[in-house]
């Protein structure tokens, strides 16, 4: 006898189907894990790009002011009030007539950057907080007046339905001034 009996064939087929089912479910699990990881890595890459841009601009600024602003206007926080707001305006060292402004756009909940008050580049989207920028002392207390060696605080809170990260906090010490 060289042939399999029907029960032997059924047992072998069942084992083979269990192995194939296990391999397919392992493949599907791997694909799901890949998608989750890819999304998170994309969010980390975007967060790093935001941090690098803010770091470079703040480090090169001679003057940093926090306050309220949008594409076309900026109002610095008044003296003796909390130095915080929806926007930050940076004046680079050696170029007193130019500026870089980061501002929270309430209409579409984005953080934007402008250098000419004509167009704003989207830096981050899906933000849920309006107080994005603070001027702080070394201990993290929001200042009420301009001070030397202030630390610029950036707090971006994201809508999780649009982003893979919940919050990005950045503290940058000014170097250029």
C-alpha cells in the first residue's frame, strides 16, 4: 500500500490548513503593526521638523516677543501682563527691518509661519490649544515682563483624530540677542 487513507488525508489537510491560517494571521498582524509604526514615525518626523525650524529661528533672533497675532498683524503682550499668546514674533540679529512670525490660525487650527505678512506656511495642523507661546524664566514660570536669558516655551496640543501624537512641548533659550 502506497496511498493514504481518507482519515489520514483529512488529518494532514487539517494540519496544513491550521498552518496556513496561522501564517496568514501573522502576516495581517505584521501589516497592522507596520501601519501603526509608519504613522507614529511620520508624526515624529513632523515634530522634529517643527522643533528644528523653531530652534533655528529663535536661536538666531535678537528680539523675541510673544503676544497676539495673525498673518497681517502682531501685538506684543503688554508690560506687567503674562508674556504669552497665540503668536511669537522674532527679529533676526543684524536685520532689524525683517521678522519671522509664528502664529496660531484659529480658523483652521494650524500653526503658521510668515516672513512677509503676505502668505503663511502651515507648520502644524490639528492644534487644539490657543496659547501656544510663552516667555518663561529658567524655572518655567511665565514672565510678566521682558527679561534677558528668557526661555521661549512652545506648547502644541494636537487633535488625536488628525495626528499620531498628542502634545509637543519645546523650550528654547535665545542665543542671538
